[in-house]
C-alpha cells in the first residue's frame, strides 16, 4: 500500500544545531507540504513543493529550508535550531493542484529544542 | 485572507450522545471544505469533504453540509462512541493564482466517556 513516512518520530536537539527531518511518500504525488502543529494555532504551512526542483515558502518559513531532488522525498532542514521551533512537524502530499484534492499526512515528528 | 474558526474544546460527551462541532470560514472564491481527524500520536486523516455549496460530506456516521449562505461546515454525528475520541480539524482549500492554499482551524478535542 502507498504511504507517507516521517523520520525520526521523536528528536531532541540543542539550540544552534542543524536538524533535518525526513519525509518519504510512495503515492507518486507531485505536491508535498510541511506543516508545524502548535497548541492554539492548528497547522501552519512551512514550505511546499509542486514537483522536483520546485520549492516555495509558506506562512512560517523563517529558519527552515527544503529541497526536492526527486518525487518521493522532501526533507525539512532547520539551519540553526531555536527553542521556538519546538513543535510537532507533519509532512503531507497530494495528487493534484485542484482545490478538491485531499492531502495525505504522515505520522508526524515531535521535535524538542533544548 | 482565508480563515477558519472552530468551537473551542475540549468537548466531553457521553457515549451515544449527539455531536456538533461548529466550523465557520471566510474565503475568497469557492473553496473546498474538509474535516480531518487526528487520533493520539498519529497524523491527520481525512474524515469527509465537500467541494461546492450544498454538498454533504459523510463518512463513518459523521456528516457536514457546505452552507455558503452562512459560511459554515458544521460536523455532526448522531451517536458518538468512545473510539471517536480525537481532535477534529476543519479546513478549507482555495486556489489563488495557481497556488493551492490550505487553511486549518485550531482543532477541537472530543472526549467520549462510557
């Protein structure tokens, strides 16, 4: 069965360190997204990609970067982790650009920055 | 800009009670509307969706009707079960200049007690 996976599921890191969160999907979807989930804010879009070599900033992109070298993967990098980036991160993918297409979500990565 | 407002939780109900979780939205154009469910420790799963006015989405006993006149998409279930305990997110997706934008509400936690 097709799926979307994230790794690691839990990560503790120190302030200032570079951290990369992995996202891998086997749906063969062109569109991939990264969100962070915080109490009182719901999900907020960090970055998104509509295809290989395409990346775009979302509403809370500062301090994060992504790259898309193939269809299956969209790793999220925190260049210099800050305590404000402690959160749960979700990756998602969707088939098409039309607004009726649903997004499929990964299980999430809980990141703690100490 | 687009926004989604959900009733604040937590909502605590006894098993077999009737459930309503209110959701209202503001958006330009004609968005699609979604309800997602998140079980503890998991990612979001699509529960139901509606893509145009007066559409009714339904799944697993849950229903929601796209009401354009009241800009609402309230989630209902006639008889909840303990297994329905989760966090429910209302979301809308709109297209703006080819950009597929998804806006989530802050989530409503539902606890069903036996």
